[in-house]
């Protein structure tokens, strides 16, 4: 792929010359994380209501898919903003740079607890990270220095105190930032205490990472796509199943679902904010600065997205399940976004 760099003015010319930007697109295009999607959608609706301008088009592609689309290039065919449930990777920064996307602003919008939930009619569950790993990992230590396919079919196979029903977990695909966070925050923590794993990490970290990251593919773990609402529907239909998604979806569906505690702690605004809930993560969006002065409404939309009314402690995103930033951190984010601070500067 030919590498090229564009100054802001050259980028604007490229945009304007791409079939006429006004004719090509008069709406902001947002892609990315399914977890960030409801927050971007809320900001889009508020922006449209307050300004009378067309609401941005928000598409749930997953974090990885969002970066791929966002980093594809500059011009009306490429996204202006992408949401992410993890920070951008070095490989994605390089992909952007290879396609001329060299001026990006990063915005931390708040925090999200990665929820494990099930139907409100299901029995209460309290799982440790080790138990979750033993349920969902592709392989487990065989006690002889090697690994064997995960034999656990029921939760009670892991621990007799757990329910004697089949392990069924609906979760995100590998392209999702939710999947990345789940692997890092739950699977790795649950794996590291097993017999021999500490020694393996010292001897062969690549092998350790492979074993501790790989989800089983023999039925108990089901990749349910990027639409978290479909997971909610499946959990309603099967009281024995659990689902893995952002806290906002549990919060929005609290009449249908309840949390599975992790290490005896349930996800709440307070436990996510104070760090006591073990499965919490930051949420972001990224802005393509070359589009700011060309795509209609970009500046006003960004002002809305990082406003106190949106991201503040009493803002409409907190009402949708986002754990808000501290006042100092929010001011820092607002300054970075409104001044188009370049990633890495």
C-alpha cells in the first residue's frame, strides 16, 4: 500500500475533490465498538435536536472493525470518528499512517464494567476468574506439564458448589474490543494461578499468552457477533446461559437480566469507578482531524460529545450506564478534543 502524507489543507482539498464533499456526504460517519455505540448514538441524537443538522450515522462494527474502517484513508468514503473499548494499538496507528491518517485525537470518555450476566430468573451465581477460565478456555493444564482440551461441560464439573447445568456463554467475536478486554482482564487473571502457569510464563511467554487467551470452540462458548441486544434476547430465552458485554447493556436491561458476581463483587457505578470490580476498562473515541473543517457539523458535534451535559456526572451518558470521569480528567479530555490535540503529542 502506497504511503502518503497529507497536510490539513491538502486533506481538505482531497476531501472536497472526492466527488464534491457537500454532495457526497452531509452527515458525520461514526463506526466502532458496540459498547461505545449507545453513547455515540446518544450524542448524535442530542446534536441533531439542538442544532437541527442531520444526525451522525453511527454504525456498530466492533473496535477492531472500527479502526480498520477509520484508518482506511481520508475522504468522504472513510469514517470521521471511531469508538473503541480499548486504546488504539501500535499496529493500528501504523495502518492509519500508511493510509495518510496521521493526525488523530484520542478522547477517553469514561469507564465501563465488562459484565457477565444472565436472566433475572436464573439462580444467583458468583464466579471467580479462575472458574470462568476453567469454563471457557480451549485448553487446561493436564497435570503432566502439557495441556488437554477443556473437559468441563457443566459448571459443577469445575466446582461442585456451582449449578449442575451446561456451560453456555454468549460472547463477542475476536474483532471486538470487549473480547480483548475479557481475555486480558478475566482469562489471563484466571489462568495465571493454575499449576505450572507461572513457570510457563517465565519460560515461554508466547505460549503462556496463547494458552491463556484462546477461547474454546466446542460449544460452551458461542461467538454472538457485535450486536449485544441479540445476546440479551438469547439470555431471556435460556435461563442457564450467561452473556458477556458492557455494563451499559446490563444497566439498560436490568428488568430482564442480573449480574453474575466476579470474585464476590457485582458491577455497579461505584464498584467500577473505585476499581473494586475486577473487570473494568476505559472507553474511547478517536477523531480524524483532517475531516474537522470539511465534514459539516464536526466541530459542533465534538463539542456536544465532550460537553458536561453529555459526559458530566449527571450527564445523559451516565444515565445510559457510563461511569463518568473525574472533573479534572474530564476537563483534560475536553481541552484535548476541542484543541484537536494530536495523538502522541
